[in-house]
C-alpha cells in the first residue's frame, strides 16, 4: 500500500461503502445540527440520488446543517432529502491563469508535412496483455523550420495509401509520449505510444488504418508528420505546482512526458527546472501486463516519495468496494477527499487523458467530494477550467 504524501491537507472523509444496484447511484449525506421542529438533532442521514445531490447539499447548508460525510449507497433508516431550495453556496475562487512561454503550433501542415524517419518500434506490453501497444520514435532532423514541441502537445500522422474512394488517408492525431528533448535527449526525436485499434463489423475484425500502419512500421521507414498542435494539456511552468494525472490506456502518453520532465535527472539538468510540488498519477488498465511504462513510474515513486504517488486501477484483477471491477473512477472515488483537498490549493492542476467513458465516473466522485464540503462541483469545475487548472483530452 502506498503511503500518502507527508504533508497531505486535512479534509472530511468521503466513505467508499458499497451502494445498491439501482439505476441511479444513491448517496447518503450525514448531517449535524440540522433543525427539526424546535430542536437541532445531533445527527441525521439523508438518502438522495446523484442527480439531486448538489441541490440537497445547498438546502442542508442553508438550513444551518453541517455536512460530515457523503457516502456512496443508501443507508438503513436514512430520511428523504429536505425539500426547501436555498441559494447556491459560493464556490471558492481560483488562481489567475498560468502564464506559458511561446508554444509552437502547426509548424507543418497536411499539404506540406514533415518527413520523419522511424528509429525504433517496440512493444510496451508484457506477456499475457490484451491487445497491441507500441512505442514508436521518429527522427526529426533536418527540418526547416525544425519540428519542435513541448510536453502535452500532439502530432498528426498521415498514413501511406488511399481510402476506399481513392483519396489519400486523412491524418490522425496522437499525443506525444516524449519530452521536448526526446527519449535520447538529443532534441531531434519524438515518440508516440500507439494502440492498434480493432473492432468488429459484420462479423469481421477491422483494423484501424493509421494505428495498424504505425504498429507495423519498420525502423528506417519514412512517415508524414504534421503539427505540433494543442495547448489544452500544457504543464504549468511553476516548479511548486501540484499535478494530478488521470489516465487510461495510451492516455498515459502526456503523463509520461510530465513525469520525465519532473523526475528524470537529465531532464532536470537540461531544463534547469526542478519540480518541488506533488504529482499523483492514477493509471487504469485491464491487466497488470497492460500497465504502460510501469517500471519507470515505480522507480520515480521510489526515488521521489515526497513528490510522487502512483495509484493503479486494474479492472480484471482488482475489485471495487461493491465487489465489481476496479476502474479508475473507483480509485478516484476512494481518494476523492484527498484529491479535492489538493484541488482547493490554487497551485493544483488536474489532467485527464484516455477513454471518454472515464469522465462520468470521475465527475460523480468529484461531485460527492465537493458536496461533503458544502460546495457545488458543477459550479467549481467551470471555474477550474477557466483558470486553466482542469485539463481534459479524451477520445
């Protein structure tokens, strides 16, 4: 079990007790000091559906109650939620937007792409893994202008060949998995983390055009590259920032760039940038052999225990509190109070990358954590987004 950060902020506990299997997820709100007739009761519990959770919290707060916990699941003997509707509780303010240095964008476009050369292509999976995921590196030497990028950006790949209509294939965007210096620190390579897309259609297995092209490509081959693009997932320049990372599958690519920049000795030397904040990675995978770059992250945690925490959700090997499969949103729910305490610090940024299906569960966990503090997550999240502290790239 991984120990929490030594200086973890204090917050109310959000329990992870199991809940029922009703269509809408139910929550129990534990309240102290709520008026009942002419008396204030020591403790009351209300059961409410997720869709009504935030409104219920506002009513309780306006009625003078103090929320002690928000527990997933319906508790025995709990009362229906109170029905009066008060004004919304004010949400804590966010820090000003972080300043970023010049970011390269669209140095190469589809009509005139850069021609890169593949230098390596190897599997990232261990024996027993599901699917196929490759780490592919391209040499970017000789460009005019030089194709350069920063952590959190993407590049476009135009696969060879034509589509069913005889037209050139369209480009696909891939999150960059290497820092601006490249895996070899030579400043002229870029790496990708690519999963081969496969799906069933009319009883046959169909392979994704670009992902298969990249997974099969041989070192020495040339590739048409565009970009870089993207400013949504940029890492803050502040060395004291806190960074929470939520990733599934190849969504780990930008997170790898952040962590290499933070903790690789050569990166720290080249950048003269020494991360002093706290970084917390949540990684979701179906099986242990599908954990990408796992050994590197374990090494960072061992070398920087005060600055890095690594939490895994392995769906086919671990169980959540209800006995079902453990997904990344379940881990977020387990640690929602700690995560929310970090988010209350204006220096904290949250990055989410991977399958779009992870978003609703994470949103639900954050709603419960905010409710335990009498706050409305639906109001707070847009403020974090506006302050460039909530970064999402899902597909």
